[in-house]
């Protein structure tokens, strides 16, 4: 759903740019785009690669096999456990 919105926005922007007839505005737009593309974007440190994801799963499975887990048998027990964290 979000992809369609982004594609729609891109198409609207492209149509708007194609309708610009003033060369000065196009020049300003070009400068603005170059400036924005040079600015550093903030990297999301929560993104992981496939390798990192599967390594995390393998590590968790090893921990589980070694008995490093908590068993919760009721909603109340889960609620109490989460409150202690």
C-alpha cells in the first residue's frame, strides 16, 4: 500500500516538473536536488542483513536448546514477567 503511494507521489512530481517552462525554475530545482543528494542521510541502525537475521535465529535456537528460556503459562504470568523487565 505504501509503495503505491510513493509511486503516485513520484509520478505527480515528474508530471509537475515536465510542466515547468521557466528555465530559471528548472535551474533552481536542479541545484536543490544536487544539494539534497549531497546531504548525508541518517542510517537506520535497526536494519539487518539476511545473514545477520539468520545468525540471530541460530543463536536464539542454540540458547533455547541449552535451556536459556522462560516458560509462561498464563496471561497474568506474562504480564507480571513483562512488568519486571
